[in-house]
C-alpha cells in the first residue's frame, strides 16, 4: 500500500460522511459519488468543494457549486470551506458566463427540498436574453418558470458545456494563470 496523502484522507473522509445513515437519501451526495447519473461528470474539485453541471431544467451551462461533504447550512461550513467559497463562486460565475451568451449570471443558494433542509448548493445560472424573452420573466420568476416547464437541456449540450467548463476551470487554476 502506498503512503496516504492529505488528498486521499480528505476523499476518504468525504466519502465516509456522505455514506452515513443520515444522508442515505441525499441526491447531491449521490450525484457527487456516482450513485446517480451525472451528465457531464465532475467538472472541478477544490478546497472541499465540487463543481458539476445542473441536472435540472435551468439550461445548458448552469453549474452547481456544493461542498463535497454533506452540509445543510452555510453556518456548518468549516473555516477552510468558507475561505474557498468566495473565490470559487467568482471563478465559476465567470466560467458560466463563457458557456452561453449570458446577459447575466445568477448565483443563488438552494438548500430545501420538500420543505426539508438538504445539501446546500449554489446554482450558477447563465441567463440569456432569449430565455428571458421565451419565458417573459427574469430573476427568481425565470427559474420558477423554467422548473414549471420542466424542459431539461439536451444531454449532449450538457456534456459539451461541462467539458468546456472543466477546461476553463483547469486553465484558471494553473500556476501560469495566477
């Protein structure tokens, strides 16, 4: 057996946290750890956070930023997770703006399902003028209308957006870019 690294320990701890009985029905944990299909796969992992493409009807290029471990409130974040969050949201928002012709990129925290606190996740949604015109609304009303229409993006569009996001995030994290 090889020497255990900090990253290996963190991954083991994250998997253990997401496999406990209290999170056995956590859809977010299931997506991250391969227990549910995740179109586009994992896009990015950094500082206890993961970036994935949204599996809902919010359009191609909508990304999810969530803690690797099961957390149901921002107040439960560790100092390290909190320190990593701001820069990751900023970078992921920029990346989302490059995936479609975004007029604006919405950033919102979601953490309820069925009126019960669930795994927190930030929805990073690039919104286009076309989407606003199609639905006739913007902001939270646009998201509500998109959920009501329940029209998920084509899986191939999601895969292309995820691959582009993966490349952009990797390039932005490279030492040459800092």
